[in-house]
């Protein structure tokens, strides 16, 4: 079986931190496409346990291979950052509402009754004799 170090022997002996926050290692994280073709199934099986892998074509970066879990993490982070930036733009351009305005909009949209009335059970009145 092929070791997923693709480089120095020192990297083989050291335990790897497989989180995406660990630093890029040239000897471990870059692979020529010819080598990828020769060991594709081993590389794919090992993606969950490694950082993203840069695939080169003619000595230049051509693609990045990563686990679906890592891709989802990156995509989720990008969506969160985009929404935060959208909110900051709205704030800078004055597209905001006060707490009271939001409460009135929600009341109008959902016809919300006061909470106390909604939570108080209604009991039938007793008939007087």
C-alpha cells in the first residue's frame, strides 16, 4: 500500500495533524497527476485522514482533491462569511429595523396574540343557581 506522505522520510515518522488548520506541506500535499493515476484508489480512501491534496499537471497546480466532509466545511464557512458581510453592508447602508419595528412586522405577518393571552387556559364559567 502506498504511504500518503509523497515525500520525505521525516514526514512518514511524524504523526500528522489532519485538520485543515494545519500548515501546507509541499512534500505531502502536492502530487503529480501521473502519480495520482497510479495510486488513485489509495489516495481516495485516505482523503478523510488528510489535508486537501494539490494535483499538478506539467508542474503547475491543476486541481485540489479533498474529502466531502472538508469540502462541506469550507462551503459552509463561505456561506456564513457571505451572510455576515451582507449584514454588515445592510448596516452600513442604513437598511436596519428597530426592535419595535420588527415586533410589529412579526405581529402583522403572523397575527401573534399577546403571549399571556395565548398561554392562559380558558375555563368555562360556572352557572349560578
